[in-house]
C-alpha cells in the first residue's frame, strides 16, 4: 500500500510517498481503509523535526504523518466489539512515535480511538473532526467553566477555535470570540455572543464587553499573555499549543491541553455534527501523492477549515 513518510526533516520536499506493508491488526485493534486524512499543523511539526527537538518524540529512521482518519473498517482484531468490516468510521492516531500515520491507504488504530462516522458527512468532512474536535472538547473540560459563565476563544475562526465556540455554546457558556474582522459573521454563526477583532488590545476590549473579564479562555491562536489579561482574577486559561501557556498571573489557573484519543466522546461529537451543532469545514482536498502541496498550502495560512488528503 502507499503511505507518506518522512526519513529526514525539512520542508515539504522531504515528504515521500512509498510502498509499505499493510500493517497487521492486533488484539483490540481495528484496521481502516483510509478514505480521508486531515492535514494539521502538528503534521508540519513532525516533518520539520520540531517535535523531536522539543523532546516530544524520539528520532527514528521513518516518521509517519497524519492524526485524523475517516474510512471503512477492513478488519477487526481479537476482542473488538462494536465494529465490523464495512463500518464507516473516524478515528485519531494520537501517538508521536509511529512509523505510519493516517497519510496512508490503510491504518491500524486501537478500537478505543475509533467511532462511527457522522452519517450526514462526506469522508473529507468527517476527517476534520477527530483531532480538532477532541482538542476543543478536552480544552473546555480543562477550563472547567459552568453554564452561564463567559469563555474567551482566540482563533475562533480556525479549526480548533470554531469547534470550541460551538461546543462551549452547547454547554451553555457565553462566548467572546476573537478572530479577523472579516470573520465576525462566521463566528457569530457558530454562536458567539461577543466579538473582538484579533488586532485589538484584548484585555481592554474584552473587559469593555464583559466587566471584570471572562471567566476563562481557550487560547487556540497561541496569543498567550495578551489573552490572559482578558481573564478575570482566579479564572482559568487553557493553551492549545504545547509550551504556549503563560505565567499564571492574578491567581489564574493555567494549563495546556494535551490531546488524547477518546472513541466514546468522538462518537458523541459525531452525533452533534449530524444534529447540525458542529460545523465540519473542508478548506480543500488533495490526492495522497500531493501531500507536499497540501503542506505548502497549510503554511501559506488563511484557511477556514482543514485541508484533507484523499487516498
């Protein structure tokens, strides 16, 4: 089968499409024929070697890429219940040390990382949900706000930020969305009650709308301290990018969300997508062999939604 791998770190030119063996399906695992694989910033960090330099992954001869997958179950391992060959599923490969990721024609995942795909979505749309949706959901868990409280979301028009707004609204939170001025209509459509342009001085702008500041923040745009100033004393702040958490000034509870696969919760998110409460956004699609072009487009920025590879 074909897969995109990295044997040396660098720019998009180091992405290699190779013939590799079909991975075996072990006990408690599911082998999936990949129909769509999301392209995320973490994939670029694997390609450049940034994760190895940060001590988050070991250097190896071959690094696989790709966390998000949507496809069809080909085979189940011993002890797997709830899936049969032919099921349409989504899943998340959440390990950084694998020689094969979702940029492939087939992938093997633990059954606990897999969920039924949204029934009303294309494979490309479904592939945008696992990593970004679970990151947003787990960031909200970490923020720990309760119904009626006010949440600041930076990067609200992006993949994680957009899901964070919609999931926060579903939890009964009031949202202050930070995004580009051209994205106000978009993020209000996600349910944001308040809007602040990203080039504003956040502390003052948010506090003008919300006296005392927001109760918490999900910093999807890695704004850092500037976003922390918009959070009230003793509030909570969740950084999405690893290492981007600011100093916990004014008694603020600050943390990083470290994504983990969760098939049960992913199934619930798929249900929200089917109910129209989560917006699955595809910014563009590329064949698997054009993964380098997808990475170049990702680096150019300005995307609304996720790029997707279609093996």
